[in-house]
C-alpha cells in the first residue's frame, strides 16, 4: 500500500516525517477483536523478529530494542489505524496495549541515536488505509 496524497489524510504528515530521515509504518488493526489477533497483526505488520513471543512483555521488548529493525533510521513513527474495534471489543486488553505503546515512546524520548513515536489515527476505522488491506502495513524510510 502506498501513501496517496489524494486518498490518505495522513500522507502530508508521513511525507514530512520521512523528509526528516524517519521511517514510517502504518499498522491497520481493522478486524482485530482479541489479544491473539492483535499480537499476530503486530508480528506480521511490524515485521517483528522470530523471537517475538506474542505477549505483552515481548511486544514491549521489541518496541524498546529496535535493533531487529533494518535498516536503522534516525527515528520511527508508527501510525496505528482501525484500533477502535479492538478497543470496543476488549477494553482491558486495549488499555494494556496503550500502556505498552506509551512506555515504548517514553523509553526513546531524549535518545540520541533514534526515537519512536506512536500515533493513533482517529476517524473511521481504516481512514488511513483502504478497506481491503486490513492485514497490510506500509513502511517507508526517509532520506538521510
């Protein structure tokens, strides 16, 4: 899936972030309603390493040690879309997911070598993605 300035309201922001040398990843959670599906979507969508254990601690480990992600980037922006269905179906799990995301962002704050920011896209589920690409992820790297 490519960012289309006419079809993706996030395209200008993503392009600006890439221009600063950051990598961008758009992760769609459309259709995710439980922890197993959330972990599987993160594993596939983020390209997590084989050692990812599909649990909260393992997700936290992957987001605070980005050495598995290649090539290295000046920073990383993760845009999560379509999360509302999961938040409604499993609010306790979604709160934990938000805590993991928040802790990972905090971990990277002030880091000289890289950064991580995670944004939850608002609006209709998949407003940042096409409806037929629920399992897709868009990762692009900015120039250095």
